[in-house]
C-alpha cells in the first residue's frame, strides 16, 4: 500500500509492505521533501527518507537519511547524514555524515 501527495513546495511518499515469506516481516518507507523557491533559479532543498523493518521480535533495522542544501537546474547538493539503527534496542550501528550531489530526472 502506498500514499503520495505533492503540494506547492512539499511532497510526501509513503509505502507500507508485508513480506509473506517463511518469516513474517513488515516495513515502512517514506520520503518527505520541502523545496521552497529562493529566487528564479534557486530552491532550498530538504529531504528526509525513512525506512524501518520489523520482524517477529520487533524492530529489526531502520535507516534515516537527512539532506539539507540547494537545488538548481535539476541538481540538488548540500550536506547530508545517514543513520542506521539495528535490533530491538534501536542501537545506532552507523553514522555517515558528508556532502551529497543528486540529479533529478
């Protein structure tokens, strides 16, 4: 099941799924973006991506990706951070900050 909504400078995409394999699991994925215009050619670019998977014992893993920067001529660039949490304790297993460059097609 998915949901999408885009209005002016804000967009949301969400997807929930259930795996019907030998071990039941379910996950949730979403992207939220806010891109207000700064000038005729420039936009502010913010993006939050969330992915979480649950199994029979609870939380298995989740990833959060945060991006903050600018957009111009189909390119987005700026600062970002990726976070990985694992296990039912949500233990922070990886933190990956840096710069990003993205091309929208």
